C-alpha cells in the first residue's frame, strides 16, 4: 500500500486505471419531490469522492443513478467521455459494495468473488488465481471455501469488497459500506478501503451520512442536501471554508453568528447586541453575513478577566454544561440571546469556570470563517 | 391458562377418532381372510401382494405417479413465475396476479372438473397423464405461489443488484441468483401439489377414460360396489405415500436445519 | 401454513427501507416509468423484466383455468339456453337440493366448531407432550386421503361394519343391524371427520396468537376461570372461529365424494346434483349452470367473510391441502 498510483488532479491521470466520471445536470423526480435536483460534478480518475448528506438528501439515489438502477429524468452520466445513461447496469463495468453486504447466500466465498469474472467471461483456469488475489487483498486469503453465513459482519463486507474489485472495474461505488459495522471495525475498514483503492488506483464514489468517515477517507466530498449539491471540494475546504450554513452545520460542530458586517476603522466587524465578532479580510461596505467559528478555536475566560491586547472577538455567556469526552471536553455556553454555543477544550487543562459561571468567549479573528451572501 | 381436565380428555377422545379410521383401514388390509373384518383375522401381506401384482392396480399406480409428477413440475414452474410477477412486476397489478394464482384454491372441485372436462375433451386432451397433470397443476399451483411469494419477500433486492453490477443480465440474475434462493420454497410447494394430485378423485373422475385411470379413480369405482381387503391395501398405500410426503415437507426442513447446525 | 397471510399485501423489497430516498429508489428500480412532462420527451418505459418472468405463469393459469371456467359459464348459457338457470330456480327438486345442501353445510360447520374449539383449546393451552400428541393425531387425519377416510367410515358404519358387529356380537345389545350407512347421519360423521382439521387449525392459530398475559391479567384482577374464558379468550378467538367456520362451510357446499359414498338416495347435495346432470341426465348445460351458481356462492361467502377476517387467514388454514 506504499505505492500510490494516483493523486487527484491532472498530474496523476497518466496511467491511472480509474475512470473519469462526469455528472451533468442530473435530475430525478418522484412525484413532486425532486430527489436529485440538478447535480453536476466531476470525479477525476483515481479520486475518492464521498457523497455526503443526511437521509433523504438524494445521495443514495444519485449513486443508484450512476450504477444504473435508477434512470435519471434529466442529465447525463459520462464515464471516460462516454455517456452511459442508456447503458444497462450489467454493461457499465462497475464494482459496487452495499451496506448489507449483499453476498449471494447460496454461493461460497470464492464463488461470490468469482461471479463478476464469470460474467465477464474470464477463463475458468484464470479465475482461481484472481479470486485468491482479491481475497488476499482484503486479508481473507484461504477463506474461499467458506459460506458467507459463517463469516462475521466485517469479514462479509471484505468479501463484498473483494467481489467488487476482483474484475478491476475502473469505478467502484460504495453505498454506506460501513454502516452495518461497529465503530472500531468501521475505523479499521476505513483505512483499509482507502489504502486498497489508492493501491488499485480506482475511482471511488462512496455514499455516507457519517461526516467523520467522509473526512477521513475522501479526496473530495460532495455535500448534498434536499437533492441539491451544496458544496463540492476537499475535506479541508468543506470543513474550513464551508460555503453555506448547511455545510457549516453538517460538517463538524460549529457556532454561527448572523448579522450585518461593517467596517469599524481598519477592522470589519459583525456587531451583535451583546458582543463583537471580528471578521477577517477586507469587506467593502455593509452586508449580511454568517460567521462560522469552530468550537476548538474558542477560549473560555472568566467574566472579569482582562481583555488581551490583541484584537479578539468577545462574546459573553453563562456555562450551562460541561461534558467530558475523553480526549477533549465539550462546554456548552448559553449566549446572551439564548443561543447555545459550543466550546471544545483539551480535557487535560483545568477549566477556569464551572457550570453557572458567567464567562467570556474569545477567539482570534483569523480562526473564523465568513459565509458571504448567506440568506 | 391450562386447559381443564375435561377439555383435555375430550380432545384426546377426538384425537383417537381422528386416527382410528385410518388405523382401521390399515388393519383390515393385513387380514389373512377374504373379507373386511375388524379386528382382522390373522396377519398376512397377501392383499398387498395381490394389489402389487394386479396389472389394473399397477397401471393405475403408474398413472397416478406420472400425473402427480407432471402436476408438481408444472405447478412449480407456473406458480414461481406468477410469484415473480406478483412480487416484482411494475406493470401487472399485484392484486390481479395474486387473485388469478389463488383463485384455483377457492373453486369447488366439481366446478373445476366440469370446466376441465368441457375444454380438455374438446381440444383432444383426455385420457392421458398430460390432461389430468395440467388440471392438477392448476389446483396445486397456489401452494407453490404462496410459498415462493413468501420466500421472495425474504430475498434482498440488493443481492440481485449486486449480481447485475457484477455484469449479469436480468435473465442470468434470475437463473443464477433469484431462482436458487426460492427453489426450496418452490420445491415444498411442488411436493404439496404432488400430494394434492396423488389422492384427488373428483377432477380425475371427470377426465378418466376406461384406458386411463388413476389409483383413486380405480379405488373409487371398486369402493362403490363394496368394501374389500384389496381396497384397504390400496387405501393404505395411498395414505402412506401422502403421509410420507407431508412429513417430508412439514418436518423435513426443520430436521435439515438441525443437522446443519450440528455439523 | 401461515404464508398465505402475506397475500393481500404486495411484497415489498426489504432491502430498500433505509431512507425515504432509498425507498423510492426501490419503487423505480426497474422500468423507469413515465417520467414528468419535461423528462426525456418520448422515451418509452423499458420493458418490465419481471412481467415477462410472470408471463408463462399467467398464460398457464389463463389457458388451463380461466378459459375452462369461462367455458363453463358459456356452456351454462348456451346449452341449450339461459333457460338452464330458470330450470334450476323453478324446479322443486333443485330447490330441495339447495336447501339440503345448506342445511348439511351449516350443520357440519357448527359441529366442526363445537368439537374443534375444545380440541384447539387443549392444543393451545397444554404442555408440549399433549400438544404434540394432539397435533400428530390431527395431521395424520389431515393428510390421509379424503377417499380413504370416507372408505374407512364405510367399513365402520356398514350394516356388517365394526359398530354393528360390536353392538350385536360383542355386546349383544342389538339383534338386527342399526342402519347407519346411506343416511344423513353417516354423511355428517364423514364430513365432520374430513373437515374438522380445518376448523381446529384455524382456531388453534388464533388461540396461539392470544397473549397469555391478557388471560393472566384477567385472572389477577379477580375473574374466575370461566369468566376469563367467556370475557377474554372466547371473544379474542372469534376471528379464528369465523375463518375456520367459513372455510368448512365453503368446502362442504361443493362436496361430492363423501355424500356420494355415505349418503342415501333421498338427499342429493349440490355437488352430487351437478354430477348427476352430466353423468346421468346428460344435461351438461344445467350442470354447468349449477356449477356457476355454486362457484358464485362460494366466492360470495368468501368475499363477505374476507371483509371481517381477511381472505389470507381463511385460505391460509387449508394451505397445502385441498378437498
């Protein structure tokens, strides 16, 4: 797993076995509901893209449109320059992993993994070696003779993965592949799947509602809500620079401040009735904006403490809860307007306050992110 | 709340009445005498020997087996096909398909018999295993349909989708994935169809000819002229086959499961 | 034998219940369906594979069953004319047959429920050994051929049969045989014996489904056992009684073999009357008309009962076995 066949971006395209997938204006309606609403995005060869969203966001429908199980009402699915919208499922040459494994219960592990080879008319004598190699890649070498029923959930999902990659499809689709596994196994499998897909250079489109999984595994994340594509970018971009309230709320914890931004001297400021939020960067004129502050960027200080010399944002509040979470602690603070603010501190450091205390929350202007033009 | 002693005694009495007639028939079939008597006079397999060497009974036995197997196979094919349509079709209304598949269960045999008789005789289908086999397949089809339909609801659609993504056409998916998964249910239905054909009299009476008669039809014609130890022997044979088949279906799956778990 | 309970509802795909979106995916998995007006104008829905898979079965049922049934209807109207029906409704012979049949079917139904209820109750409310014994006895009868069992009653009830032999030779109670065969009595005995398992199975299924805690709760609240039965158990078991009763009644309406072998010449039940028209009187048109009316009556009773207990429950009882 050391050799990385491909990086995202044009430099890595050379020699990548992965497919380039282009979705253009995909629309799917069920009655009056637009399950997928005009989604366009491109997945570069070898890229690991996660379709992230809550249930009902259209992510699964979108994946099933790519697989060919659902026909889009509008738009095209283009793979390596070829419009495959009219190509039936079995000729799309994709691998797919399902949440509930979807192994063929009446076939052995080896027969499960051999199935795609058989369908692609790989010669019988070549199959065994390919099957064993795929099983070894998912660390199940020698399990071929077993029945799927004899395997644990994690092992079954590995078999499903082996079946999906054995024929080396240029595109691997995963529908909540880890949803049925417990947390520890899930984390181990995340790393494993990521390593395997890098090694093979596959283009992967993964569906999940788990933001942590999305952040851990993906080269790119496409965030969907209500059938629409909200934001598409790297995990860093989505987390650090959310382009909307929806994005800011969905990925990680966040504190949102809404109001009018205007200049006060050299500093742009979002004025609240009870405090000031300094906004980084140049802001010409007045406008509506939402400022996003991640909980880990906030410091808690007792109410009477001296304000530091540097320019910081300051918001007063009352501590309403102190939740210990192992490596960190989560402090909930009720703001002056009644809104709940979240602060994350290191659990090792002593907290300068306890529940019920009046405190001031401070953060550096550079650590917040502004969403402009937000409604 | 446990049933009272009186209720349980009554139930035991009824239970004895349930099995007594069958046992009496079996007892009268092993008599060494030439009359149906109870208790039987002595013990002898002579009536079984007589029946199993009599060409008329043997021909009838062969006919019954042929008809039953044909009925089972046809019912399995048609019932499974209908279950697919009822469970999966987007175009055919499931109520219509289900109604058609279950309707044969509601029709009185006399009514069904007339229908088969009127049509099959006209199209030249009479006096052979094919005509009665088809008729019995219709009557046995609901058993297959219901069993396969229940099995199909237990088949995960994603398993079929996994096959499709793996490169299998819909037909290959049906043959390689879906059919094997519902085959046990279809087989159970098929056995039930066989049993219901095996001892069916009314429709068989409509479609019989002097040259083509099944076991129950021959038995019927003899019974009407009185009771005989040879008829008892045939009755016992018919019953044994029915019970064996029923046991196969009712107890068989549970036994298989238990054995599998142990290994 | 309860698989039939699934019948009324369309089989759903269990894999597609994760989310509303996924559920709707399932709906549109194949075929595509006619999209909205703006969608790919003029694109036809793809041929539905599963309809194709159902085609052989449909063709078989239509050709081998629906057509014969339709021919029966046509025959009843054209051989020689719809007068066939008038003949049935005006002839006192036929009316007598209908009345006799209804009386017989009702009596058999009532007897089956009266005998079947304690049996089912004992099965549902006893230890494993008792339940197994009762179930095995029931199944032995259930799976023994109708013809064989009717024949058995012939042996038992004959003038020289077991009952008369016992009464005369062993007990010395009678000098002349009591005439039982070829009477309504013999028919009732045979019919009840043949149909009782259906009533028991329906009642048993219902009694098993009653939560024992409901009865215990009534006991705890101070109800005496018979009151618990009358106020809790009996009302809760009524759907099973309806299902079993309707099934027995409907089956009894069309019976032929048992009345023909055990019954006398004086009572000609509808099943026999139909046979007579065809075999003896060579009037298939009248026989067909009677068959049509019989089938309609069966469907009407089933349809009416289905409103209360569901068709699946009624037909599910007889699953695997038909008479």
